[in-house]
């Protein structure tokens, strides 16, 4: 972990913001330069000439990968699309062939493991130059492949390499270029010179390999529950190789499909792991700039050394200068910093002391001195500026309103703090402007709180003064009887400026729905609104014109939806009514003079309406009854009903059937040369064939697996062989079985 990364760990811990539950994901939105400089490269390495060869979808960035590959984040490359890797166990296999270019270096690596490999395809190649500041370069990776484990020890054996070219510090004769790294591949099994492939690291009984595992402690078998889709992958492996400080090196990371372009392979490179041994010192603030404020922010001094130096004690000296005084303007810092054995990071926090004294801007300069692994003196200087707690000044308006409930603009502006500023108003609005309203003559106060970017705040008051003369004095209603439109509403006012205009509005059950007068007669029940408008303002009030005992239609069905035929019972809950008219929406009606329950049967959807009568008055209520045709909706089922709208769980699926021959003759005469099944109602078959000693000779999983009687291109001996199968049918049905087949070549 480099110092920059550890600094942000400090920042996040100060902010108490951690989310470890995010899901593994892969994106490919960066440029090759961003993948290398912003993701892969750690401290002590300068890079240039970054080039990627391959399709854009063959390289990407992964995040939240701790549970998927062992690294939290990093760069991923694949012989297929990296965007399919995070599908987890939901993919049957990763085998996307692009028909991409070959790579000679990868082919040479592959042929050193299996000479039968004659071609490569879909190569993904990332190259760059680098200059290390230490004497060692290291990085960490995870190898994964969908060829595991079926194709282990076959010519279908995807390969990759980490190729380095440049000076070898262990070369006994530096003048001899032959002793330097010349495209040397460091992607080897730890403590060996054997390249890493699915044939050099695998579990027991893998593909065509012999029974014992080979370097099996590095292998992890993936499961459908994993967050990435490769069949198998390795534990994280660290690569380290010696270098010369300040020398120029070339690095090539390449992988490719071998012998075909299917069943993809991928490499995960840990973020920030490509680094060189060099002490890294950073001076930064929590907010990411060079300014800290009394009572607001702090600064972190982060001293980091490489893992290769953690066995020794390291002393880092630094000077503190500037106009700020240690112990008075900020906390006392201890110098020097001492790394004990096993310690790789020391973080010292600079905390400004809030003394409530206006001292102006002060600064403190940190100058640190360390010796690199190569004997160079590294001087790091950083300046931190300390600012006083600000005094915020708010300028606001105090408007005057002449009409109640008008929307009045209120404004506020702040100075003296650290912009940007945020504003919160007592009526819940935010921003440097807000709108207020008053309904009572006289002053009404609103409060605005301004907060600067450092968290300091101040409150001020905005006063809106209402000076309205117009008012509504009285609102009177004379109720209507029953449902007859014979009610009356009356309104009066005062404080007019000029000749007032009166307006009533209300229900339009009997026209008109409005009138220009202070009295409105012959009205039905409901809410009425009275408005007086003069030369300055307009004011509105409302009143409810009541009605004596109106009828209320109300009923409840026991169900409102279901399968046809659907019988529904209705309970009549109406009030103040004498008679009832039912329309059931299925052609059935009923006119009754009581609250007795009703019943109706539906073969299709309909609307039920109840009208409750009280003299000339009536009230209506409607409810929709939804009827569906129910049955089996799955076309794959034997009892599929194409007219059904809802699945009632009655689907009946055909049972898978399999038939197998008991003898076949793989003698090349094209008659009964292959062993295969005849199936019915099958989505796929999984087949395994064993010899009489129980050794697995053949394994396949597809729609119609077929065995040609050969192992590694050679026909097996005549005899009896045992097979085991699993047939996958509809609706997750499976049929498992076993049997024997006789191989006869004559």
C-alpha cells in the first residue's frame, strides 16, 4: 500500500465512511494510460510509452474483488470480454472467440509446456517502459481460466507471460548484454522456472493429466456462488525481481488463447502493486489541499517505506519552520520519526489549535530527509497554511408586503468565511434566496442560517411586514335540505381601496358555478369560495354549505378478483337511504328496498354499481370486479392453456427420456463409430466415461455429448466401459443413471 493510498485510509476513517458490502464489478471506461498510471502503478516507479494491443473489451478495471479473486481492486485482462467476468456462477462458460491477433512470445511460453500447441489467438498485450527508484520491483497477480480443469494437459492450454527487458543487477559482467533481462518471463510457478498454465498448476484428476495434483496448493476451484465466472483460479502470487536504480526497463504483459479461440483466460493485477523499493513521504491535508483551519480541518504527515525494508530500523529526520508556533498554533510534533522492524507506515497528525485570536494566515513548513535503498538522499518539503476561525457576516433584506399570502422574496449573502456557503431557512427552503408569506398584519420573522465550507455558521433574521387593509369580516351559510339546491351563502368585507368586486365559486351541480355577488342562493351542499378584490389586493375565504342527512351509497364485496367463474357476495353498508338499485356488471340487476346482501357470478370482468335513493336525492358507488382465466401458462408444459391469463400452478411437464447403445465400433468405418445417446424432452446431457479401474476417460456437458472412443487421439482397447449420465429436463427435472458399453474395433 503506497502512502497516497494510506492517506486516504486516514481520511475515510476520519469521516467514518466505510462500505465493505459492495459487489464485485468490472468496467472498461479508462484509457490504457489510466489503467497503468492510475490503477496499477505504486510508489517508486516512473512509467512511459504505455500501449495496449487488443480489443477494448479485453482490458478493464475491477473493484470490490476481495471475495472474488483476493484483491480489492486492480486491472484485469482477458482473451475474451472482461465485462462478462462479473456474471459469477450464472454463466455456463466463458468462451467468447474474437478471432484476434496471435502473439509470438505467448506461443513460445505455451510450447515450452506443450509442444503440440502450434498457434495463438485473441491476444491481449499491455506494454510500457519504467524506471525504478529502488533495487527491486514487485507486483501481485491472480491467474484464472475457464479451461480448468477439462483441458489441463491438452493442447488447449491458454498461456500468458510477464516479459522484462533491461539491466540485470546480478549479471556478473554488466558489459555483456547477454547477461541482462532479454524478454525474460517472470510468470512462473513460485521457486521454479516453469511457466504458469492450467497444466503446470492443477488439482488431481484434472482433464488429461495424471491423477496426482501438480502445485495444487496454489489452485482454487470456483463454484456457482462465486462472484466471477472462471471455472478455476489461483491464489494471489507475488512477483519480485532485482533491478538497477534509475535504469530503463521495458515490460510486456501478454496472454492469448492457444490452439483455438474459445474458453477464455484472464489475469487480475492488484491495484498499486507494481512498485519499487523506495521510501515515500507525503504531506497533505484531509481535505486534499494545503490549508487547514482552526477548529475545522487537520493535516496528515504520512511516512511510508517499502516492505523489503521493514526488517530494519529506519530513522527519518525532518525540520519544522514557518510563522506558526509549535505548541501554540498547532500540536507539538515529535522528530525524528523512527520505523521499528515490521513497521511500514507512520502517520502524524497536525492539529491546528483554535485560540479565538485573530492572527491572520500562518504557515508551517515540514522538510523531511531520508536515504533511499540506492543511497540517494530524498528531501520532501510541504507547507501547511493555518487560518483563523472566520467571522461570518450576513446581509439580508427586510421586505414589506401589502397583501396577505403573497409570495415575498427574501435574500441573504455571506462574507468573511470560507465559500461556498449554504443557506437554510426556517421555512425549510435552502439557497441564498427563499420565498416567505404572511397572513397577519404586522411583522413576521424568518430565520436564515449560513454555513461556510468549513462548517462554521451564523444565524440572522429577515422580517416581512404586512400592511394590508382589505379583509373578509363574516362568512354565513344557510344549509340546504336533503338534496334540494335551496341553500344560501353570504360574505361581507371591509377596508376597500376603490369599489370592491365580489365573487362566489362552488359546486356546479346546478348552474351557474360562480356568481359576482355577496349573496348566493338556491345552492346545493358543498364547499364555496368567496373572493373580494379591490384596487390593491385580492382576498379569499371559504365556507361549507351543509346538507341535512344526504344519502350515502356504500357496499363491500368479499372478493374483487379471481378465476372464472367467480362468485362475489356484496354487503350493503349504505346510510340515509330508502331504496337501492344494483347493476352487477354481468347483465344481472336488482332493485330492493332493504340492506340485504346480494350475490353475483362472473365469467368475465365487470363493474358493480349501487345507487342509494332518499327522495329526490341519490348517491352512487362503483367497484370493478376483475375475472381472469386461470390455468397453466407455460408453453413447455403438457397441459399448456394458451387462453390462460394467470398460472394456477397446475403445469405438468414431460419427463426426460434417454436411450443408450450397449456397443459401438470406433474403427473409422463411419458405421457406429461414436457413442452417443438418443434423448427426448432434454435440454442437455452431462456424460462421464470410466475404464474398468474407475479412471475418468471422457467428460462432456452439452446438448448431445458424443465420445469417439479415443483418449489423446488413440482408440481405447476393446472391452467394457462404465458410463454415468445426468439428463437435464424441463422445469429443473433431472434424470441420472449409469450403464456399460462394449467397445469393439472389428
